[in-house]
């Protein structure tokens, strides 16, 4: 009986060493994130198309209908705002995600950015100084989970200074205007993330 005791003690130590540590058994913390949703285009969104630029590749055939062109311009501007916003936040070191309307709310703490286009003006490409501009409204909310509004913004690209960040993604003056709005919104979102405890 005395000879069995050391063996039992050794087995106990071996089994104890095989048990997962308390630290490893804890679930990993959900990382905080900034979610940028696609900006909405509503029935009230005003879209001004540059009619001097419409043409057809087929001679004698009408070009793309104005309504179709307007819808395409609005969708492109909405994407450009959200894309430039997400890109700028990532450049600053934030965990930012460009999500669409069907994306589920994050499981942990987050800042969520939503918005709507109020005006999309393609400008007049054949007239010097008649530039395109975009007007958008954005809402910055904290998610914990559960929404807590932080800030509402109204931005017009025509009132924003040139930020010197124009790049290859800006395929037109309208794209440049939309992306400038997105980069400006990113400045406010970064400040809101700091106050909400969303780190880089």
C-alpha cells in the first residue's frame, strides 16, 4: 500500500498538467470594430446629370437614358463615400469594415456609420470651373450592443478644402467629390471612436 502512494501522486501531477489552464479556457475577447454601411440613395436624393456629355457609341442611336445615368451616378457616389471613409480609417490603424445593408450588427463593441445622399451633381465637364459636388448626411452611432447616437453630420464637398489626397480611385470629378466627403467623415468617426473606447 505504501508503494502505491508515490505512483498515485505522480499520476495526479501528470493529469493536472494535461488540464487546460484557466487563461486558455476563457473565450477570446471580441475585437472592437468600426462598421461603415453603404450610404443610401432615396427618392428625395437630387441627382443632376451633365447632359452635355451623353453620347452613344452607335451612330444614330440614343445614349443611355437620363434616369438610368442618374441612378448609376448616385450608386457610384454612395459607394465612393463609404469606400474612401473605410480606407482612411484603415490607414489610421482602425479595424474598419465596409458593410452593406444586409450585414449583421457586430457582436461586440463598435462604432457604426450610416448615411444618405442628399445631392449628387455631376457638374459640367465641358465648362471650366463648373465642378461636380456631393451633399451627404451621416450618422455616427455607438454599438455596445444597442445603439447610442453620437453625432449627425451634413457635408457638402463644395465647402470642403482640397485635402490633397486625390488618387487613382477617383475616376472623375464626381468620384473625387464623393471620396473627399468620405475622408472628411472619417475625421469625425476617428474622434467618436476615441470617445467610445474603440482603439486602433
